[in-house]
C-alpha cells in the first residue's frame, strides 16, 4: 500500500525526510482493529516529527498522520481516536498515562491506505458528518475542545482570546467557543485570516500584540514566544491561559510577577480522551458547528500540503485522501 513515511529528520529541511513509498499492509495484533482510511488531515505534529522535535530518531521510519476516518473491518464508518494509551494508567484519563502515544509517534499513522489501532480507539462516525469533516477532528478539534471545556471550563458569556487564528487548533477553538456562547477575540498577522475569524463568529480579530477591547477570562495559546506577553497582558486578574503548543518558541519570559500578583492560572493541555471526543460530537450535533476545511489533496501530493502548512498558507484544515475505492456519498456530498 502507499504511505507517506518519515525516514529522516532535519530542522532546516523537514521535507527532505518525507517519502511516498509502498509498504506492507498492516496486520492487527490481538485487541486491535484494521481501518481502511478514507480521509486524513495534516497537523503541525507531523511537521515537528520531520524536524526532529519530540520524536526520537530511533523510531524512524514511521508512517505519519495523526487523524483518520474510514471503515473498520466490519464495514462500519469510524473516526480514529488518536491517543493510544491506558485510561487506568492515567487515573481514568488516557492522556495522563505516562506510556501514552499519539498515533504516528510509536505506531504507524494515517497517511496510508490502512492503519491499525486498539479496538477501543474506534468511535462510530455519525451520518451527519462527512468523512472529510470527521478527519479534521481527532487532533486539532479535540485538542481545542479539551482546552476550552475540560481545562478552562468556559461557560456562555466568557471572554476568550484565541491566538494565531487560521491554524487547525485555533480555528477549531474559535468555532467551538462561539458555539458555546462565548465572546471570542482572535489574533493573526494575516488580514485575510482575521476576516475569516470574524466570519466564524469572533467579535473582533486584531494583529498580534494589539490591545483588545476588554480583558478576557481565557486565552487559548498555541503560538508560544511570539504571543506569550500579549496573552498575559490580555488576561483579567484570576483568568486562565491554556497552552497546547508553542510553534514560535518554547521559552518566553515567564513574567512571574504578573502571574502571581494577578493570580493568573497557566494550564497545560495535551490531546483528549475518547470520552471527550464523543462529547464533542454531541456538541457539534446540537449546535451545527463544523470544521473549516481549507482544501483537499490526494496522498500523492502530500509534499505540497506540508509546504503549505510550513509556509502558513492554510486557514483551517488540509484533508488528505489516500488511494482506494471511491469514497461513498454522505449527507454532506
């Protein structure tokens, strides 16, 4: 089968280690299931793997791709929950299992015609959700959901700042927070992406570092060094910053005086649980909110997709289609 595989890592030239090649079709181990992938989507996690960030080189080669929607071995439409871990080892939360791994970290990922995962990781795909939409959810959307509702515990009327509108997690956070009745502000260097954020329901979108109309209760932070100072200054006393990434750098000035004097809370967030994925699907059904898809590409053009992500040329998600039988029609087709 065709697969997009990381064979080497380079911080300066990450795409030099990405190859499309034929690999054997996977055989599931006991307790696991094989999935025929209909759609997947790109995440910054895939870029970090190619750059050698957080992914030891001794785990190469490995098939990339954290997101997948497709068919299980019985022909059921499924979404693949991407966190492979033991809830019992994480006190009921598989993201807290010290041995947990995201799909494509220790197990071959979704940029292929087939993949295998524990049977527990298969979630029925609702018929109101297309395969392309479903493929956007497992990493970016569930990360945003956990940040907003599990970590920050937002409620209707809360003021929320989302840094870096346009990225997968940020665009999901804007749409989910708006759907939950929050007042949302967003930032982006791009005027087009600021306009998109407003079209998704944000009350206002400003350039990075620009003063907001009011201080916020929650900041959704995935940018890191470039926006950290603005995040803290935009937060009300007692407010919360939730961090799930740092694409511009990991070590900004901490500004501890501001944090303790204003009693601000800084929370980390990684991935989501299967329960949270199911809960998010219920929210989406109730509110009608859906993922933002920038474009779709065949697996054969995945290098182009990676370059668009590296260049910041995407607004929302890029969906990847592996070769295979014609994709079935759904209510969204």
